C-alpha cells in the first residue's frame, strides 16, 4: 500500500498563498478584459473622496485607464497578449501573443485562458 502512494514534498503555506494570490490577480484582470470585449463602453471605476471648497465631502467615481490586451492586425486577425506587472507574459520562447481569427473568438479565447489560469498552467509564467 505504501508503495502505491505518491509521496511529494510539502509546499509551504506562504508559497501556496503567494501562488493563489497571483492566480486570483491574473483571473481578475482577465475578467476585466472580458467585460471590455463584451461591452465597449465599460470602464472600471475607482472611487475617491473629495472635499469641495464649501467643505462638503463627497465620493466621486473616476474611470481607470485600462489597456486592451488585444489588437487587430492588418490581415483582420487579432493578437492577444497577457500582461502582468505591465509586461507581457512570454508564453513560449520569444513568443508572447496568441493569434485568433476574428473578434467573435475573443471572448471564448479569454475564457479559455481564464480556465487555464485556474488550473495552474500559468504558475510558471507569472
């Protein structure tokens, strides 16, 4: 029975939490990209408290500038590049973009990437 069990090294809890935090961060960024792809007027908001000259304090929504992770090529195809920390993730040696045929494939591809993040396929890349 003992020989049939797979014995592995224990991953420290701090390292495990760090990995899960990175995964969740990337997952949230991909969710925002999906919202941007489905709703062209979507802009994430940041809330800020301001004090007016008469002393009234109120909360104001300020739109955040978000960079689209996709761009259209002259051939009509799209390239998706995944960013972490403002830098593109190198998916393969010297390659950091995913090419898709049309805009209709954008949301399903982003959802597929999000599933890959959940499964841990991007742990070594981020």
